[in-house]
C-alpha cells in the first residue's frame, strides 16, 4: 500500500483541506476511454464523504465550510509511495449530492472533472474575435449583426465607446448590416457601404467624451473588401476612408488617424494601394502606402486585413502599416506641440468622413488599441481571419489554451500545416478533438504539470514498453480478451473546412461493401489528409484476438508496479506477460493505453486498464522500402516443423525479397508466427531459400507450418503520417 493518500478540497482559496479521513469508500478516477478511437474526454473523480455533523452539506449555514461547499472548488488527489509524492488528479467540483438515509450516517457524494471537463463547458467565439480580444483593445466591433439590427455593438464591455450608430451625410446611399461575407470560416457577415457618390452616403459612428485614452502609442485595425471601380464622383487623388478616429466632430480637418484606399475609377498603380496615416488640422500628415503588396490588388472584392500602428517614445513616433499579415511600409514623425499635437481621440467613424471620402465595400472587425501591435500579433490576427494563412497544428493547440485561460501544448512539436477550423458556438473540447484528430487523437490533462497535453505523431505508437504486468501474479482476475471484426471499414474520409480526401481498399469494398468512417480535422496538406483517411482503414484490418482489458492489483501484485503505473499516460505501451500459450498461442500481448479506472481506499489500490491493440496495424518503416504484397502473393513452398531453421518462400508475382546483405536481419509474418530472416538468400529468383532463421520471435510461438501458408513482411510500409 502507499504510505499515504490525501483527498483535498480547496474550500478557501489557498487552503487545502484533507478529507480522506471522511472517505472510507475511497475514490474512483476514470480517465480516457474504453474503446477506440482515441478522443479527448474529461477525467472524472468520484468520492463520497461521511457527513454526521453536516460539515459537507451545501447551503448549510451551520456547516464548518459554509458557504464554500459549492461547485467549482478545486480538488486534488495525491499519493505518497516510497517517499515520492504522485499527483493522481487535479480538477474542480461539478456535482454535490447530499444523502440523508433513514438508517446510517448522512453522506455527500461528490464528482469532479479535470481541465477537459472545463473545456467541455467552455463555449468558443470565432477565432478572430478571440485573437483580437486577447490583445486588449480599447474598443472592438466584430460588426457581425444581422440585417435587422439598428446598431453595431462594442465587444469590449469596459470601453468608453458605445455602439456604432448609422449616420447619413448628404442624400441617398446606404449601409446594410449582415450583407456580405466577412473574414474567418464561421459564416460571419459584414456591413456593406454603398454610397451614391463620394459626398453622399452613410457611416457608422460612435462618439464619447472626453476621449478614448489613446494619448500615446496606438493601433487601428480593420478587415475590408472593395470593388475595382470607385463610386461615381470619386476623383483620382481622393481617398475612400474605411475607418478613422478623430479628435472631435467640430471640423472635417481635425486631427485624425485613418486607414483608407485610393479607388479611382479605371486608374491602376497608386489607386490600387492601401493607405494609412495620421493627418493634422494644419494639412500636414504622415502617410503610409502599400505599393509593394501588388499583386494581389486590395480592390479585388476579396477580404483583406489592414493595421496601422504608432509607437511613441517621448516626442518621437514610429509608424507602420501592415497588409494581410505582413508589414508593407513604415515612417516616423515628431510631436512638436503645434502642428503635430498629442492625441485626444474621442470619435470612431467607419465608412468615410463627414461630407467626403465615402467608402465603397465592406468593413468589419474594427479595433482600436492604446498600444502598437507587434508583427507577431498582427500575423496572429490575420491567420485567425484567413483559413489558409499558414496556420500550424501546434499553434492551434496552443490557441485553445490561450482562449480558455489554461495551458495547452503539444508533447512534441508536430510541425504540420493546418487550416482554420470553425469555432463559433463550439466547446473548447470539440475544437481540441478536431485538431488532435489530425495527429493521434490523444489529449489529456497532465495532473503533475496541470496542463493539457496533446500527443502528436512524433510520439505516436511507441515501440518501447512502459510497464510489464504478469497475467498470473499481478492481475486481479484474468485479462479480458476481445476480437472485433465489426470495426473494419473499406473507405476512409478525412475532411477539413476547405478539402476532403477519400481513401479506399478495393479488396475490402468487394468483401464488406461500402462501409466507411470519416474524420473531421484541420490538416492542410493533402498527403496528411490521405494518411489520416488511410489510417481509418488500416486500423480495422488486423482484427485478431487481443487483451482488451485487465485489472492491475497494485497491493497484491508480486512485482512492485507503483512507479511504472504512476508514470503511465494515455497512448503509452503496456505488456501483459505470462499468458497461457496453449490457449493464446503467444507468450505476451501488448496494447496502447486507451483509458483506465483507478480505485483506492484504506486497504486496496487497483486500476483497470483499457487497451487498443499495439502494432495493429504495425507501424510502417518508410526508410526501408519494405512493402506489403497483399493476400496470397507470397507463400511457404514446403512444410516445416516447429524447430526448422531453413525455409523456402515462393512468390506469384515479381515482387520478392531483397538479396542485399544490408537489408537483413528482416522479420516476416509466417501465418501468425514472427520469423527473423538473419541473412540474405543465395538465389535471386522465386523460390528463395533462407537458412539460419530465428523462430517464434517476440510474443509468437514457433509451430509447424504446411506448404501454401501465407507470408507477409512483419514491418511492411502501410501509411505515413
């Protein structure tokens, strides 16, 4: 038994109360799943406390811990063994159920969930909204309201700026909310500005007193679309303003910061560039432009991203313009107190200036900041608004942590390219599952570091064994075996928001029909998608009898398994040894940990582990050129005994084994027996004879074989991640 077990609840912040003495029934911890596929699920801790004094009764004003017996309080379980402390669970209470029986002591049953449970409850916004809000804007308007809305809301609740209101200047023209597609993949809409001409149209306006608190460094940001042809009346040198921040509404020539674009009718060159800058009442200004971004032209009716920043140090100001995630221009000016003054911004105008410079097209996701955004921040905003902007699996995993206020990371960097997935209204757990599905599908709360870890393909299908359990001496009862042929599929489908790839197995299509399985992921590259689709087929092809479940008795085990067991994480490799070879036909069986149920009290400590077959399909080795032949291509030429060390193989086609000495030793699958070919054959054509072979390799048992039995490469290439 462990030296001690503590079950602690943080009723008061920073104070952990050990309630193990009130928990004679111990605890039950459930982590992971019982069956494939790997999918992230919350870890759940269950325990019941005796409650004779009412100390643990929620809402009991006489209780010792009142009013802190409520959901949301942190819980942890720690075990001390051989002077080492192991954290077995960290989470928060999600359920409290008092029981008052007619006989016996009152009790309270508790349930707690780990960070994945929190992820399950956490509802996401669109990626772009999260990215912008994470950088603390002074004001932010997603501008995704429907057509029938009469105002545009500010998503920063503490902002001094209120909602944007429609405001008409001149006559005619319109602004229509929810009219055209905005950035991102969540289906968000954007307002469409359609002026009658440059002097007549509508803007969206917000005005506050005294100012926005942007007196130093600042940034302005927006997403936009516009047409190649400008509205009627717009001259060559005139500017259509997407957004502007002004000091006051008193004059059109007041100081203002703006993002705009020249859109003169039929004029190319400078008329196709995004512009931004700072204009003063004196008529002087700091103007940045983007002639270097062509192509593409910003007036191509597609959604584009623009950011203007001012970084101030004393009276010196450095300015930058970003277009579609990249810096395209920079400049500087000096605050002199006369012609160029400190800013006291108090207005936001979207769609033009009063009486001039009407904007033709859409504008959305307008944000103001009291700091200069960095290049990395701008790029992150752009990637969250464009589905094909060079995202990665690792960045997406980390993003889940940022959005939820936790830490979420890859165990080992994946490096795979990814596309932006829809997130609006989804749970953080569903979003994480979609991302992880493009890798191993394994994500879990690491209780020691208190972070969420995602196992990526570099750590998939480990070949080293993390723990060896003796079936006769370490288990409580016998292992549970299983063989599920219903998991076979003939068609695998991998899909993203922008692409779908299908893989098929012709032989399986002919035998089981068009049985298919699909997986939604975020992988960007077609080879990665095809690998995922192929894996859906491969995983079900080798349905053989395997250990599916086993209960480890850590107290009664002959071997001391505590340290190795406590080090286990999902996806690690376990071996069940000392199997009955007469019944099983092999000496041991190995599987990947899908999940476990851990139970402990004052006298017992046991864990039921759930396993997926290891090496089914066997992991491919892609530097060897060892290809699978298919059914019946290679067979045993003549029968052999269980002790024979010479065998002859026959091929029906041209694909045979190598005669190069450097390719050996090589393992083959002789109808279920693993055999090592230690040296190359002497002959170069079929049939080929191999001498000095090793029989019954690994867990397999050497046995007699008859002529014609099938032969396969043991570690054949199958699919690549």
